[in-house]
C-alpha cells in the first residue's frame, strides 16, 4: 500500500539535503575555496554532457596550463582543441577559447558577476550563467540541471523523470525552493545537484540512503513510472560523432597538416560520411582545409 510522506516545510527538506551534502558531497577541485571564477566557468562548460570522472583530470591540466583567461586568450584555438582531448563535443573547447578572448577584450580578463554579461559570453547559456553566479560568486540563483529537476520532481511532485523541456511552473517552483540567504542558496544548488548525481539517479535510485526519502512524494507512492520511462540510448559506433572524433584525434596527434581522406585510421569510414564530417568540422571552425580542396587538414 502506498505510504504517505511525512509532511515537512520545504525549508526543512532543503536543510536535510544541505546537511547530507556537507558530509557526502564529492571533494571536487572546482568546489574548493581557492577555486577561481574562471575555474568554475571552465568546469561548468566541461561538465556539460560529460561525467565528472572524465572531466577532472582534463580540468586540472587545463587550469595548470591556462590558470587565467588571458593565458588561454594568448594560445591558439588549435591548442584549446588539442587540450580538450577526448571529452567530446569539441565545440565547447572552441567556445571556451572565444570566451577567454572576450573576457580579456571586454572584462579586463575577469569573469563578470552580472547575469547579462555572462549570457553575452560565447557558449554561456542560462544554466551556465546561473551556475557561475552561484558557485563562483555565492549569488542566489536558480540552478536547474537534469539532476536538480529530477530531485524536485520526485520529492515534491511525485514524478519519476523530468519532462524533456523545462516548464514555467517547474521553474517557478524551483525558484521558491531556493533559500533566501545567499550562502545557503548556493549550498542548496550544489547539494541538490549532488543528490541527483549520486542518490536520486535516473534508473536505479538509492532511496534507502536518501536523506529525504521520508518526505518524498514519489517514494511514498511506490516509485511509480520508473519502469515506463524510455531508456536513453546513445549510439556511438558508426555515427558522425564517432567519425568527427576520429578526425580530431588524428589531427591532434599530427605535428603538421595531413591528408585525412587517405589516412589508414579512417579507411573503414564511408567516403560520403567522411566528407560530410570533414565539411561539418570546417564549418564549425574546428579544423582548416590547407591545400585548396585536396584533402589536407589541420587544427
């Protein structure tokens, strides 16, 4: 029989999540007190659609090489793409490089503290701007990634999974849950994200260790809808993303322009698909055709 959750004020529930985070949250370098706003911004861009375990070593190397935006601005775009390695979605590396140049040109090399100024930076959207304001500057913002949406949806609305698109009602509810005090608000944003990443996960939630299970509407209802949610499928082999990755890996390892179309590493790729991927990489500004159309490229 479904159980009724024990009622509690929203603030009491958010406090429980914050307390859990204080002891169970991961020790990540961009969360350290000495992390700079630039380090936080780099982490947020790298973490888009990429697991923490893959991001952390690249983030450390990136910040050792380019500890401030001016350092990256003096490098080349090719340097940024090479340093990005195999994080995927390499346009993010290009956007960070463009962002560094913009910061130097218009913000004296500093990450701005204004939402409008952040949103004007290349590659910075609503989520990233809110996250930087919260985690770099301690501002009260509404940080809504998939993990936070899933936690709120389950605890307060009894929904197994968030909808594909963020709704106005969802945003308003999330805003009401953010504590009013700035430091506590930043803690809640980080704690809710962590709870969704480690405990209130999509497919196999660990409700037995959740700090707010006794207040969770979805848990009390017997966790309905989890089996009905469509499984995510991220095909990789044979996709354009894989081919683009092969090309970028080939060019990252090269010390000079090379003929990609005749290289052994892409010999198994359909010529039409390879041409399409090369054209898209050129269009995205990630590679350059160097020989007037005869197949030689460089970063």
